C-alpha cells in the first residue's frame, strides 16, 4: 500500500484524511473561498452584462464597412450598452475626445499609446487597378 504524508494531510490509495492542522486551515479558508467565489461571480456577471457608454474612433470607410455591421449584436445582448462610433479620417486625441478605443489602419506614432495589433491584413489588387 502506498502512503504519502505532508504536514496537513495523510492519504493512501484507498483513503484521504486531514490532520488536525489541515482541518483548522481548511475551516479557516472556507469563508475566504466563498468570498472569492462571490467576487468571481460578480465579475463574471459584470462581464456578461456590459453596460455604459463606449466611444470607438475609427476611420470613416473602414468603420462603415467593417465595424458598423458588428455593433448591433453586442447592443442586443447588452441592453445597458451604448456605443458612440466616431467615424473620422483624422487621428483623434483619445484623452481630449474621451475615446475608449481607437482602431487605426497603419502605424501609430504616439509613444504613450498602448497598441495591440488586431490583424495582419494585406490588400492586393490587379496591376491595371493600381
């Protein structure tokens, strides 16, 4: 029979038992685990039920063609959500214009910007069209 033991529990292939010290630790942790589960549930429900205003800045053509068609679904799933889509071909000052998310096509030269590449999109065309 294989028996293992650490300072808080003892177990074998057929049984597992807490030591007195392990039982004390477990009893003390139950309220903490319950609070963590409750906090996790609140965060998850908050993520699943988005609400409030989000301002999104994007170039006019790209926004109309690619972003605008995507907006109705999250709005229908989250009745408390509002989207202000700012369609502009000018680079906006996100702080001054209170923009939450800016989608740029091309390089971003703002050293303070937090930038994430969304895609590696390459356009191609026939030579006679260029």
